C-alpha cells in the first residue's frame, strides 16, 4: 500500500485502517481529515502528515468505504455503530 501512496506516513495509514476495521477513534489529525475538516487537519498535522496530506486524501478516497468518512457525523456514526446496543 505504501508504494501506491508513498508520501502518506505509515502510522497514519495504520490509524485509518484501525478506524475502518475496528471502528476505533483515531487521533485528532486523522479524525479531522476523515471529517473533511482540513483547517483542523492542518492545525493538528505534524511535518510528515502535512507533507503527505495529498496521498492521505487519495488513500481515503480510493481505499476505504465512503460511509465512514466525509463529515464529523459520518465519523461518529461509524465509530458508534460498533458499540453494542443496550437493552433496557
């Protein structure tokens, strides 16, 4: 995967994959990118993440399901969907 997105830091792609596969809350940068909040993403980015943002965005666009990214509401719904329903 890193050959296809050479500028995307591996730890960021790993975080995205854990979010998709296990519905785990990612860190601030990844959450902002997935939520389509690029101002917050730039604020939270370290040097490598900022430099790799183009490839990170391409990865999200082409490699992960669209229901789990695009807005804060979609990100929250993706994470919360994995939590067991409580019966009252």
